[in-house]
C-alpha cells in the first residue's frame, strides 16, 4: 500500500528531492478539464470488486529477507517488531471466507520470492504448497487472483549479493517470476510486477540505505525488469492482464511517476492506481503523512475523481484499476472528526462513479486491506475492513468494522445508494485540479445543497 505509516509514502518529499537529482526528465500531468455535470452511473456487471494485501505484511512465519532484517535491526521508520503479523499464513482459509462474504470477486496478494526461494536455487516445497492451496481456494471461492510478484521484499541471499546494485538480481528475479507465472498460468491471474516502484525505491533508500547512484541503478533495473517481465508473462500466460501499480502522490506525482510508470506505459495492460491522500490546502503537501502520522491527514475522496481523470487523459486507450484505496486510523481508534471507514469507502466510490459517468474506464476497485497488518515498521496504522490488535490480542481475533456491511451493500447494489449524500464535502483548491477547484468551479454533488453536517444533498438517477 501507499499512504500509510509505511516509511516510503511518509517521507515523499525526501524521495522527490533524491529522484529529481537522479532523473533527467519528469513528465508533467496534463491540464485538468472542467468536471462537467454531476452525474453518476452504476458499476457494470463484471466489475472487479476486491481486497488487497501483501503476504509479508499479513502472512507471518516469514523466512530471511531484506524486510525481516530491517525489522530486526529497527531500520529507519521501524517501531514494532514484526512477530507473525496477523498470521494469514495459517489463517488464510477463514480469512478467504471473510472476503467471500463481502461479495468481492478479486483477491490480491503477493507470491513472495523470499518464501519461494529462501536459498539460492532451492525452492521451498512447503511454501509452494501454501501458495498452491491459497490460489486454489481463492478461485474456489469465486474470486480472481491478482498476484504481485514483488511487494518490496526479496530473499536474504539477494540482500547479501548487493540487492538491486548487482545485475545478477534482475536475472534471478526474472527466473523466479518465470517459475511463478508458469505455475499459476491459465488460472485467470491478474499480474502485478512491482508494487509502487517509487515507494520501493524510497524504502530501500532509507532502510538499506542507498546513495543517489545506487538509487538510479535500482530505478533503471526496475524499469528494465518490468519491461522484460511484461513480455515474459504474455508469452507464458496469454491474455492475462499485466501492470505495475503507481502510488498516487498529488503534488509529487510527476516525480513518483518518473520512478517507473513513465517508462513502461507501452508495457502495461491497465493503469493500476493506488490512492490514499489528496492534496488540498488542508493537507498542505501531506505534512501529517511526512511526519509519520498518516491518520491525521484529511481524507479527500474527490481527489480520486481528479486522479482517475488525469491518468485516463494520459492513456485514453487503457482502463484504470484502483488497486489500493483505504483509510488509516490511529491504532483502531475513531477519528476525532467522526469520519468512519464506511464513510470513506462510500464517499470514494461515489467519486469513482462520477468519473465513470464522464468517460473514465474504471475496471476494478480493491480496498486496502481485508485485515489490519504490518505497516512497514508499525502496527499502529490500521487499514483493515476487519481490525486485528496484533500488539495486545494473542488470539488475533478479526473484528468487523462498519465498512464490512457498507462494502457488502455497495457491491450488492453495484454502487452507492441512489440519492447518496457524500459525507465529506470537496476541499477547496486541490492540487489534483487547480483550475477547477481553486477558481470556483469545484465539482460538487448536485445543486450544492449543503447539510448542517457538511454533507450534500444527492443526485437523482
């Protein structure tokens, strides 16, 4: 995921400065257009409703890897020991039942290289049996697997050989990816190569750490490896969609996109978008996120509308898949403003429907995440539809939040209810679309009939 406590997104300004020093050109997003009439549409039949997670963050029982090492030595940003996270590795049958009960038809996780090949050239039969059964159960539950090949974690032996500094790492990565794709081809998989390349770079930059030359070397290696992986996957698993999800970063987005996205737009089958925070004046370049307290950032659901339209204008021939979207809370406590996870979910999907009504080809939406998990150094930020108190509850009980029935109802109704009133009003002067939002043409729900609680009256459909 991206906009969480995780080290990367929380220090995006530093990433921007370092990437700017190592990259010669950065593509600017196109100018925003007038948002048009406030119409919504229903989500189509066959829309991908999903949940996202990563195996390291949720799995537990993890072998030697760069991130088990970072957690053990309390690298930059690490506050809590990893332990066994929420123990998805041993609880996945029941967790998959929770996902199925939501009504989702897509389940995203990662096939971790460190589990598959914990020692160079040696594949772990127990890990493969686990992944085989996981994929089998996902499909048996009526869900389509979305499998990430690299969610920022690699084996300890790769770290020992210099990680992405060493050209041998790209070759070994592709060998592992080829093995994984061969194993799960023909099973309807949606493939993600690298999760949020910009944040991967920043994590390695701070946790290893790396110098600017190493940063540039890793960036170039990720670009080359994604391009090679795209061709390899299409050769082995014809017809399977392939992409690499981008971390949306508002004002910093041109820099973040330069990490990988700008160089692979001809080698993706859909635009994978992760959206957590917008950039209205109330967030002022996500200052709270930069301080590591992402739960204090003001949610900006309408920013997703602007982001979707921007990426669609850049690549009009491709559909967009919202691979991650969610809201952090501080250790599971309610937000002081009373805005709940259900509010956040419904408000964002309202704006997705607005974007679709204006021609954006949205093919899917994944909520991050099914359960709370290890947020790259801390269990304090909570994103789960089901909350799990890792630090104080040895039973790791999954407790539903208010977003569970909300998500179930949205999926069953193919969208927010008719006449839905967004709980959160659009912010003023958002960097996603300054022309529309700073000059008095902010898109609002119909008639701008504001309620006392700050919401709006809703459209008729």
